[in-house]
């Protein structure tokens, strides 16, 4: 029983770490000179330029759900 409880605690801590890392990480998609993540799209040609990526409604809902999941997991 104690081993099962320890396994559940380790699993929850692992999920929390992955949640924080996936929200904070700055490069989800790397394609040559173009990088994209949850918050911005960047191009690194002759001039490094970043634009916000919150133009789509589904992306704004994903951003909101990621922030809410972090808040509720901390609580």
C-alpha cells in the first residue's frame, strides 16, 4: 500500500513538472529559421523578429487552459 502511494506521489510530481515545462518552454516547433511556441512566433533570418501567436481563438483557449491548469495544480 505504501509503495502504491509513493508511486502516485511520484507520478503527480512528474506531471506537475511536465506541465510547468510545457507552458514555459520557448520553442515547441523549430523549422529552419522559424520557431513557434504557445506565446509567440519568431523568425531568425537577417533580422530576428517575434510576433504574438494569439490570433486564433483555439490558441487563446489553449493559453487560458494552460494558465488555469497551473493555477489549479498549485492550489
